[in-house]
């Protein structure tokens, strides 16, 4: 008998043995432990209850509440419940585990806008 686990099961189809492939038990990255401050959780509850809130804020607030109530929930399961991908859930958890308790987007990469409609930008001052 082999000491290695099988990666398939034997199944009977029409009286004959057939190997049926199954997924090996592989675990993904463990969820980051997040301990949220009370005011952050309260703010998330308020955002979820609001009638006029940005959808992204509602999704992220629902994720905060879900992770607060069930810290060991997997990324895939949490993502399905709040309509985010597992990758997005993992990134938010990493950010919160590092101590950044916000639901706002971080500034993106690339050159930032220099145009100002009030004419304070020196490049466009003469054009207004």
C-alpha cells in the first residue's frame, strides 16, 4: 500500500471500475485576523442601513460586519456573500489587518491631474 494519498477515487460505472478524478485537499491562504475598533464597526452598520450610500461602501461595510462576526470565514465564501471577488476580500483583509481601518479607495497609480477649473494652475492660467 502506498503512503501517498490517491488523487482519484474508484467508482463503479456499468459494473466496471473507473477512476474518477477529485481535487486534492489544498488550502489557500489563511484569512488575516482582523480586530476592528468599535467605532469602525458602528460606522459600517450605519453605512449598511443608509438608503443613499455608494454601492462600494455598502459592499465593504457588509464585509466588515461579516468578518467581525465570523473571523475565520474563507475569502471565497465571504466574497460570494458580499458580491466581491476572493482577491478583493483578501486585499481588504490585509489592509485592515495592517491597521488601516477605512473603506475608502487608495489613490491609484499614474500622473495626477494638474488642471484646476478655478484657474490656479499656471499652465492654463492664460487660457481662461
